[in-house]
């Protein structure tokens, strides 16, 4: 009995996770140009500082993380902001936050934390983009993929 319950729970979790990933990938594909292919992607967030998140009476809408899809295509690095509804946190659309051709990428640097990792992207024009709260190995894996893709 216990095994069947745990199997049922595992199946439901896997199914909901798969639906979430399909929705996220659908958002990324919507922003591809003609002939472009999505080669790799990771999810990242930008969060407000921890002290602001724990202060009582600060509205959740001010402390909610901003979620991003970091997509690597055959031509560029595509950063898509995921829009979610405030109450249900369901995906409500997306907008392109940045589109950086390989020639304009100066460096992509991963940084490992205790439980999560972060990614810093620097462009030749001096712009710095930072995405935090990625899975532990995600930043390193994505940085390697970008560095391989931008090699001639």
C-alpha cells in the first residue's frame, strides 16, 4: 500500500514538473527568430536582499523574485523575463529582457554558493547582467555551453 501511494505521488510530481518545463520551453520558443534553434536553457532569478524579504508588512509583490529563462540559441544569448500572476504564480506571458549576439559577449562567469549558483554576463559595451538562485550546477553548465557556442 505504501509503495503504491509513494509511486502515485512521484508520478503526480513528475507530471506537474513536466508541464511546468513544457510551459517554460514554450515561452522560449516563442521568442526565437527564423531558423534559430534553442541549444540550451536554464532558469534563473533575481531576488531582493534577504533582510527586505523578512521584514513584516512588506507586500509580497515588492519582494517576489523576478524569474528569467536564460536561453542559448545558435546565434545569441536570449534572456526572457517570465511574467507570473501575483496570487497564483501561474505563467502569464513573457518579454525579452536581453538579446546578446555572441560577438558582444565578453564573459560569462559562474559562481558557486553553498546551495545555489549565480551567473554574471558581461558584454563588450560594459553592461553587466547577474542572475542568482540557479540550481547548484546550472550556472557552470550554462557558462560552459555559452563559451563553447561563441568560439569560431
